[in-house]
């Protein structure tokens, strides 16, 4: 059995895949009895389909990461604005 480490460092056994022969002789693999679920945006563990994160801690960490990402996305625009302002001041003087 193949062992896979989970997002929090726990070891979980992987569920074996079933084999099914197709019409043209190709083998397809599938898993049975997988419940509908999503994964936490922050840590990746399974959560209910109506939730985005598993806990308040993950939600706050996710929000902080999005805030930092937005800042780094707008930083080049701030730099370009600063250079345009500098060019304007230099051309007037």
C-alpha cells in the first residue's frame, strides 16, 4: 500500500483504485464511494462543500495572504506612477 503524507504531516493510506476494462480494451481507473467535498484553500484538508476553509485560523491566514498578494500586484503601478511624477518634475525645472 502506498502511503501519502497529508497536509498537516500525518500519514494516510491511499485508497486503492479499481480497474475497469473499456470497450476498446483500455483500462480505466476509478474510485468508488468518494463523497462530495472541497479542500481548504489554506491547508488543503477536506472540508464540506459549502465551506472554503476548515477553521477561523485558516481563514485569517488566507485573508492575510490575499492582502499581501494584492499589494504586490499593485506595486509596479505605484513605481510607474512615481517615475512619471519624477519625469514631470524634472521636465518643469
